């Protein structure tokens, strides 16, 4: 009889081992929502099971360096991926040491472990595990009914589409606004444009303003970080730097009208120094590619290196990045240049995982701690950074501009420099240090 389940271990018996049922079990895999299905290779032993779990978590042990033992990597990524349910198929083919190690690790990381035994009776290894540990048993149908809980994403389905490459170039217009904040920014930004182009700018402004206004209404208790993420989401779907600027200013104007004071100076000053722009915006494709590479990488430090390199595109910034300057959730990095770099949401978990792993080691002093430790004055050197990135199956242009790139044709001109300024700190928190803001918006 099963003991009281003070551990989250459940055994399921698939007596018929039907092919159609196996296919249904495999469809339970939904890693982005915390439900993972692992089908280990038979007779792989404990290390083989660890490699199979890493593969189920999307990691490829052939990508990049690997400094930690495989079971240590399993623990790191189970926590980082926020896995809630781990379903192991063909558990009858595993040894007792492998099963016990996985069960203990699942318990330590608060993961519900489901062992699917495709036999009528448990084999010796499974029986020994169930005798040793508190567990539960469940029917096959109960497991098959466990669809993952999908979080709601209100508002994203009606996100305004990009206006396309024909959106007017505003680079020579916005600086003329000067440092005085116009009372009607929508009119001021497009005032010098021909009528047709002015109408297009107004249309983009109105759609962006309406979308963020709805978001504010639907999220009355949103934190500064959530609000910054909403602005980031809206802005990054612009097709050019000029459109990204208009979307951002429209969003910030909506917050001002809702009673949330913001700071547009950083956005304006960044756009003032934009020399031309690439059309269409290439930032989203670059971040998606970097996210896919980082996701495959089992080593947390190397995955974080990939993520930060795609955003900063500067080995010098990476070399001097400080662990204490990275927010624990990976949303922003304060750089040696004195500014704050906003990290795209899909890359944050890689930096957060590396941050968590580095924080496990005691920090002896209050001195800056390298985000990427190495042998060159305690930091990873620029040549070492480049060598690590060159080992990937990705173009070098993903990480940095060629040295002979003329002004106005660099990647920063596609709008990403504007997006880098959309951190919660730049938009709200720094201003909060100077004046009181609404008390119901948490940090």
C-alpha cells in the first residue's frame, strides 16, 4: 500500500503499453509552462538519466563548455525552468540508483515526479524505490488528464502591428523639440512632416496609446517592472527606430495621463543621438536566435554570456559587467558606463540562472564581483569572450557590429538602443528617488 505522500512522487502503471497512449503521454510535454516529459534511453545508468532529463529541458551537451557535473546541471535547470511536473516514461528500464537520485532531486527542487511504468507489476528497482520513499499511485487516465496550466496574456492578442518600412524617418525632427517637454507631444513630434506622413505618425501614436491605456486599466496594481515590460512589449513591435520612438512616447504619455509620472528624457536623448536607422528592425530576430542558442546551452555561465552578448554587442561591456549590478531576476544590468541596460524578457532567465548560481558562492568583500569570472584580472578576457562566441553556429554579426561599419548602419540604429533604455529604473525608479509617486505601485 502506498504511504502518505509527504513527497511528491507518483507511480503510474501502463499495463498495455499502447502506442497511442504513449503518443498522448508525449504530448503532455509543455516546458514553457513547467511540465516536462522525459523519455530516458534504456540502460543508460544514472548519468544517462541525467543527460536525458537535460535533453528534455532543451539542453544540448555538445553546445558550449561544461564545467559542472551533469546532475548538478539537472538541479540548476530544474530550478531555473521552474519545472512543476516531471513525467518520466519507461521508468521500468531505470536502475535503482538512477531512480533514487532523481526522486531525491525532485523532492529538493519541489518538482512533482511521475514515474510511468509500462508493466503490470513494478520491476525490482521501482519496487525498491516505492518501498523506500513515501509516494502515491495514480491511474493512467489521471495522468493523461493533466494538461498544463496556461497563464493568461491579456491584451497581447490585439497588439498593434508594425507600420512597416514606409514609416517616416524622424531623426532630423525630434532633436528640434529641444529639452522642453511639449504639452502635446503627439502634435509636436509630427508637426514638421508632410500631411500624409503626419497622419501615419498620428495613427501609430493613437493605436499605441489606446493599447497601453487598456493595459493600465486591466492592471491597476502592476509593479514598475510589469509596467516597464508592457512598454517594452509595445515598443519592440515597431518596425523602425522612428516607430519604436513614437510607440514609446505614446505609452509614456498614457501613463502620465493615468497619474503615473515618468521620465522621457532618457528616451529623447537616446533618439537625439541616432544617426540613421536600419529598416526593418532586426532586433527581435536577433534576440530570438540568441534565446534559442542560450536555451540549448547546459552551462549557465555560457548561456548568460550568449544572452548578454546579443543585447550589449560589446565584449568590453561583458568583461566589466558586475554581478552585483545585475538584478536577481535578470531584468536589468547597471553597466560601467553609468547607465542601466534593459534585458529582453525572453533572455532574463539565463542571466537569472547564472546570477543564482554565482550567488551560491560566498562573496567575501564589498568590491565589484565579475559577472563572468576568468583568469584575466579575475575576469573573462575579451579574446576569451570572442572565442567562446565563435564556437557557436551563429554569425558574428549577432554579437557585434563589424569594425568597418559606417555610422548609421550599425545594429544600434535599428531601434535597440531605444529599447535598452526601457528598464523600470530608467522609466520610474530613478524618478522615485527624487519625488513621491503613487503608493500602490510596488517596485
